[in-house]
């Protein structure tokens, strides 16, 4: 008897042959005296026709099935297995029959809440929807890596235990590190800049980012995955923005080509990224309020409601699901951003908003040690607190820029989810540490 495992996708080449399929029972149907079972493995679904000697398995049990491959006009794949032997390898053994599709049922009134579903994520992730989301996240990472490599970027991994933060606004989780106090990294900012100053020039990292923020919103997590990109010699802020737009296009294209069945299953319509409008923060505020910001009353950061309005405007006016807002106040943006020469109150920074939410931030960085010292002082920070980092500039650093995208926000907005938690495999927020 053939013991080597055959996958669902290999069946077309094996008609008439004896095979061994291994997988999970997702449905059982009895038509008169004939019993049909649907078995899934990582490559797809197969219909089994159980012979008289085979036991009827429980839903969600894991089987090794032995039988002959036949063509079948009645099965979805066009093939089925006529089984003469079935071994139950494992089965739900706690007396409770369960269905991952129900645990993961679409969020609707009267159904299980998102929190209930997340409590059982270790089981709901066996559902078709969760498999689709996980596969799409993985393909986003794959597409980002392929695109960036094609533009000469080198993938790096940087420490997540750090002694200083970079992002000012958000706090850091403390970690007892032998007899010292360290922090969980809130971004690879300082390291990616250090690498852009090296002869490699272009680097990216896809890795965990930790934020000590007491938010409980539909767009914040305390641990998320950062897609961080940094490169030397950009041709101005526009070139950094364009690099991000090219990256997003490449991701979108890759998903359309490689994940069509998952997108269809989720009913997801990918965002339109053509014709993305770009406004300075001042222009954006004027559009929102009808008032021109002045030196006396400079524009402040956008509120979440304003971000939503701007996206709506971009959609209605340009048919685009994204908008870029640039030139934020130097006072509210981190110290590593370059101020404009002719207007030092403004930083060479941008956010890309997608379907109502900020999905990334970036800009041109300070590469001059004197400007860095000035920026740090202006924010009440000490150069000496940043260890090796000032030396990167004191020893000569090229002009450089980059951006950081939150992977879960990207997946959330690409798939049109209300809540970032729907796009995260194992959520870490203020309340949730398990599963
Ligand atoms: P920023 O702090 O804006 O910039 O973060 C970059 C992107 O990361 C995502 N993000 C989050 N996602 C989920 N939960 C959170 N709490 C959260 N905070 C941020 C967002 C955001 O746009 N070093 C800079 C990037 C750069 O300039 O290169 C930075 O970290 O999608």
C-alpha cells in the first residue's frame, strides 16, 4: 500500500492510482447509503467516498485515507478518492464538536464579538477566512521583500532590546536586563539610518515593533510588525514617497496575481492606488477648515476624524483610496527628521493615509551632526543619551530617507476590515496577552 503522502493538488496526475491522503475532515454528507467526506490539506480540498469498511469520522478529525483516485463530475475539484481504509490520527477529544467556521463567523449583531473570537484564535485560525488572511499577510511580506530586493535593498535584522527610543511620542516597555534597565524597541529607526550610512546604502527590515501606548482603538496594537525601509541619496522627499507608492503597487499587483481565491473568499476589494493626491499639512488643514494656517496659528497634526475626511476627499475628487500629507511641524515630529532650509518649523516628513487611517510615516533624515544636535536640544534631549548614534553623523553620513509601514494596518486596509485586530494573527493589546 502506498504510504507516501499525496496532496490534493497532485490528484490530476494520479487518476486510477492508489494514494494516501492526509488531512482534516471539514464536512460529512450521507446520500442514501453513500458517505462523502471533504478532506482539506495545505493544497486544497478533496472529496472522499467512504467504502463499507471505513468508520464515519468526526468533523475536524485528522485522517490518513487510502484509496484510488477517480474523476468525478460531482466533486468541485473534478476528482474524488474511493477509500477502502481510513485511519483516525487525531480527533476533537473533549466531547465538544466544534466548527472553526462558526468560531470565526463574520462579525454581525447577535454573533460572537471580535473579543470572543480572539479568545479562541488558536482554533478559529483553522477556518477558511483565517487561512486566507494569514496567507495574504505572508504574501504581502513576500512581495515587499521581492520588490525591495529588486531595487537593491538588503534585508537586515536589528536588536529589539535597546537602550534608547527614537519615536518620542510613544512610550517604551521596560525590560530588566541582568542588572540594567533596557527597553523593547519602538522602531528600528536608529539602526536603519546607521545602515543607510554604510556602503550598502539601501536596507529594509520586517520585524516586531513595541509601543507602550494606552490606546484601545480599532487601529492600535502594542506589538505590531514594522515594514521599515531606508535608503541613501534619495532625490528629495518626493523620491521617498514615490518609493513607497511603488512598493504598495507591487504588493497590490502580487496579491492580485497570487491570492485571487483568498481575496474572493474574503470579499475583499483592494484599494485603488492610482492618482494619489499629495498635500502639505497646511493645504490639508485649509481644505478641511477653510482657514489658512499662519505663523501665529500654525497647523497642528491631523486628528483621526480629519484623516478620515481627507481620505473621503481623495476618493471623491481623485478616485484614489490613498492620500499623502507632507511637511508636518518639526515640533511634533521626531528629532531625526530634516527641517526645511527655508522654513525650519516644518520637517521633511510625510504620512500616507489609506482608507481613512495613517498607514505609514516617513521623511528625509538629518545627516548633519550640528542639525542633529540642534534638533535634540530643541526637544530637550541630550546627545549623550543616544550612545553610538551621533557618531554615525560625526564620521560622515550621506543624505538619506525612508519610511515605516505598519503591516497589520496595511493588511487591515487592503482587505477592508473595520478593526486592526482582524488583520493580526496573535493580538497583543492592552488587554490581550493570550493566545
Ligand atoms: P510611526 O511611529 O508613525 O513611524 O510608525 C510607522 C507606522 O507604524 C504603524 N503603527 C502602528 N500600528 C499598529 N499599532 C500601533 N500602535 C502603531 N503605531 C504605529 C502605522 C504607522 O504609520 N520610525 C518611523 C517611521 C519612519 O519614519 O521611517 C515610525 O516608527 O502604520
